[in-house]
């Protein structure tokens, strides 16, 4: 009986040591091979104004054209609903930034 207790104790002990060792190795690997922290630039900051800005998984299709008179720029903001909920997709004309939704809801055979 005492032998089983020692066996399980050492198994749990070595498992914990092994887990700590793997966690340390993962920490060292991520610290060495990661690109964070960014010291010069942040890749999540948009430095140039996009022509079209998409936002997915919204409740409904909406679009809006924002104009910046100071810099003479236009940005088309498009919210796109989830396809599996609405069976629709969005087309954008990149020449004039017109945007419209095409719905396949009535065209699909159930």
C-alpha cells in the first residue's frame, strides 16, 4: 500500500516538474522568436487612409461614404452581414466606390 502511495506521489511530482519545464521552454521560445514588442512601429495602426474599410459579421448591410475635405480623401465604410445568417454578399465597384448587396436567400432551394 505504501509503495503505491510513493509511486503516485513521484508520478505526480515528475509530471509537475515536466510541466514547469515545458512551460519555461515555451516562454523562452516565444520570448526569443516573437516580434513583440514593436519598438519602431505598431503593425495594427493604419498609417494611410484606405479607400474601402470592411467590417464583417454585422447584423445587416450598411454602407457610408466619408469625405475628408481637408485632405481631399474619400473612404467607403461597408458593414457586411454573416453569410450563413443572411445568404447575401457585397460587391464594391472600386472605380467609383459604389456598393450594393446581393442576396441569395430567395434563389436557394431548401
